[in-house]
C-alpha cells in the first residue's frame, strides 16, 4: 500500500453534488476509496457517480439534506448497507448567499436575523456540525476516521462584504480544532481544508463579467494572489487525499491545509 492509497476506505462527501465536492469525490475515488456522493440534487449526484464509475471507480449517490439530522441518519444507514462503514467524511456543503452580503444597498445592520441564521444553518450546522454528530461517534467506536471540513480564506481574516459567511466559516475552524482534540484518542483525525478562489456556480458572477473578463472584485483577488490566477477544483484533490489517508497524514489532526495560490500569505 502506498502512502496515498485509499482502497480500504469508504468516503462520504457531503456536497458531492457541487463543484468542489464533486471534484473531491472523484479524486478520492481515483485514490481507491468507495465514495458516497451526498446532496439534495439527485441529477447532479447521479451524474458525478457516473463519471466516477465510468472511470472504474466505486461510488453511489445518496440523497441527504445536511441540515436535517434525521435525513443524515437515514443516509448513514444507506451508506453502510451499500458501501460499508464510512472512514472518511468530507464536509463540502456550504456557500454564501446574496441576502447576507453587505452591499451599497444593504448595510450590515439591516441584514435580517433569520438570514444570518439560515447561513449559519447551512455553513456551520449542516456544513459541519450535524454531519460530525452523525458520522463522528461511529468512527470513534470503530477507532478509525478522517474528517475534512471545507473552510475558506474568509474564515481566517474576513473578506469585505461576506460578513455572515466569514463568521460561519471561522466557526468551522474552531469546531474542527475542538473535535480534533476530543476525538484524537479514538483514532479519529479532524482537519480543515481552506480553498482560495475556485470559480464555480455560486461565485461565478462575483468573479467574472458576462464576457469572461474578471470583475472589479475578481481583479482585486487576482492582484492579491501571488500565483495571479484562480484555482481549479481538481487542484484541491492532492490536499484532500493527503488528509484522508491514514498513512500519509497519520499524525495530522487539528490542522488547516491552505490551497489558495498564496492568497493568505500576501500582505503588501
Ligand atoms: N468555490 C470557491 O471558491 C470556494 C472557496 C472557499 C470555500 N468554498 C466552500 O467549498 C464548499 C463547496 O463550494 P462550491 O464552490 O463547490 O459550491 P457549490 O457548487 O454551490 O456546492 C455547494 C454544495 O452544497 C450542497 N448543499 C447546500 N445545501 C445543502 C443541504 N441542505 N444539504 C446537503 N447539501 C447541501 C449543494 O448540494 P445540493 O444542492 O445537491 O443539496 C452543493 O453540492 C462550500 O462549503 C463553500 O463555502 C468554496
């Protein structure tokens, strides 16, 4: 077995129906893991499973709403029956919402409490807390597991405008470290992965004009990125496989792995 071989692992990728989670589901499958692609959108989930199985990988779509504990419990049972007991949990459900973004028309103080709650419910509760509550204890009982929570550069120092998302993602870093400490003795490692800027559906209009040129905000981001480009989803795979592998990252827990073209390293 090589350092990065995942053939003995069963991975659960929540948000595997999305751009980054989908690429990561493919990457874990390419490293040998059996992968459960979780999300609400069956069309996108089945399409991702087909891409994986067409390449000889092993995967199944399992419908789940991450902000519902009962839905996650049901998905857990299905995964155990169809693929086996999960040993990797990759939490990639989440995203910003225009309703909680500060703009010239929407002042910070006017963002509604229910919109703050909904964004925390997605990025913190459904994004990390509920999946960890569902899958973590079973991993602890079996004495083996790697949990990878997708954070954001905005979790470290909040970007302008995305106040709610940044606060929720900062809480993701905190929860990651808390669980790393709690579950280390049970053989379960908990780390986060911080992507920089990866164009996807949810942020495309923020980063690109209709004609494909970067927006003003996109240009500021590129100007602040030493590598002078955005990331491609597949560039996160190496980091995720490393954190998932019980051999490659056996002594790594409570860590945050940044994949951002140098964005967080740059000041002036
Ligand atoms: N793209 C970037 O540049 C970037 C940078 C830093 C961090 N991130 C983070 O990376 C993660 C993935 O982002 P992305 O760019 O790949 O966005 P995306 O394509 O919009 O994916 C988001 C995923 O979240 C899932 N999701 C949302 N609500 C859910 C729910 N209630 N239950 C289950 N799944 C739910 C969606 O699945 P369904 O619709 O099928 O439910 C979708 O698969 C997010 O946490 C995001 O904050 C992205």
